[in-house]
C-alpha cells in the first residue's frame, strides 16, 4: 500500500474516532433550554383595607342615617315602590305587630345568604328595630355591602303607642340622667395598629359577612346604658376607651370625661382608627344612638369590641349649655297603625 493511501486511511480513522468520542457536538448549535420562571405568589387579600374602603365609600356619599316616622308613614300610605321595609326584630315580636309591608329578618341573621336574597338592591331599604339601635347597626352592614339603607328613627318606639306591639315593656322615658360633662379635650396617644383579622376571605363581601357572623357569635352586648358608662367613668376602668362620634363643635361644648372625638363620617379614616386601642373595649356615643350604632357595627366588623351607648348623649345630659341634646320624646309619638 502506497504511503498516500496509508495517509488517507489514517485520517479517516481519526475522524471516525473523534465522532464517536464527541456525540454531543452537534447539539452545540441548539439554544439552551430556558429555566421556567418562578411563579409570583399573589398577595393575600387585605380584608381590613377592603372593609375600610367599603365604609369610606358610604361615608363619602354624605349619608342621611335616619328617616322619621312621619316620613315613613307617608311612604307606606302612598305605597311608594322605591322602598323596602325590613324589620330586624324577633319573629315573635314581629308577629305582635309590624309596619305594613315590612319583611322580617332577625338582627343576628342579617348576613345569611337566604336573607340577603330577600333584599331588593334597586330599592331604598328602611330598617326597623325597637329603638333604632340594632337597626342602625344593620343599616351600616347593608350600606357596606352596597345597598342603600336608612334607619327608622327610634324604631317601633317612635312609631307605635301600643306597648304590646313595642314588645319591650314600658316605653323609654326619654329623660336624661343629668350626668356631668367636661370641656377638656382628651387626646389619644395614637399610633395604634388595626386589630388582626385572622380569618381569610376572598373579597370584601365575604369579609363583611364573615366578620358580622364573628361579631354576633361573640355575644358582645349591642348597647350599654348611660348609667353603666357613668360607673365605668367613675371607676376609671382601664379596659375601656370612650369615643364620641358627634360633631367637633358639639364635643367642644361638653362631652363625657375621657372621651376622644372622631366625627362618625370620619371613622374609616386610617389616621382616626389609629387613635383606637384594639386591646380595649370601645364605648361609642353619638346624639341619640343612631350614628353611634353605625360606628359600633363598623368597628366590630374591623375586629374591635365596640358597644353603643343607648340613646347617646340624650340619655346622658339633655342640657345644650353643657353639650347635651334632646332625644326621644314619647309625647311626640303619633301612634301609627301596625298589621299582623
């Protein structure tokens, strides 16, 4: 074999061996496999912020919290189709007599899907209770869910003169206790965090309903009397804080000793909520118990323990000269009809 043939054979063997030794060479021209991007976990739903936003939307609409018995009677007589009346009294008391056309949804059951389905979102809802207090809490709950709701002022005690229909014994006297007021401004230390909402919710609606269920399950009293608040003030009980939700000008004329002031429509402002100690019970008071009830409901949904002072400042002191105000007067009740 000639030297030239030997050279060609040797080169062929070297080339073959190199191809066997490096089988992956052809893959060098392929693009490297991409590493899958890490999935970004969506932030947890902020239930507290959602409820603050829902309350702020309601308050920003400059709401009128109550409707008088006279105005509601006119609506009932005219059969105005734009209104729906909801009684949140017990079924037993509803059966004793109620406003014509009213449906019955007991207060602690306002958040069930069955009962929410009874509400017409296209109508203005008038909520009725015994004295206006639980109706005001319901009013706040409904408005935060997006309904248009208002409270019958003083409830059935402002509608009927029949104690059997009223169903809570004798009617309120409407007389204030005459407890002292002060003009010294109480400032909160401030800087408090919101209570922790430990339950997980998918959206604002679920949070509002779920937190209402938790509030009802807690068995926290819905109201507290002026007498009991007076005793707490006298004892300087450190487990309580007092919140006046009246106007700043009325607070300045006179208020319960130790009370801080946050007007009711500003309660959803984060800087105002920062004034409340989440580790203390909050005694809320207004003029007649109605806006105090709305604020109490909102605070309880947020995770505070809030109790509304029954009949507000009108049960504490009725003297306008020292910051008091008039309230329920049984002599002015017309005694409108009820049905069974």
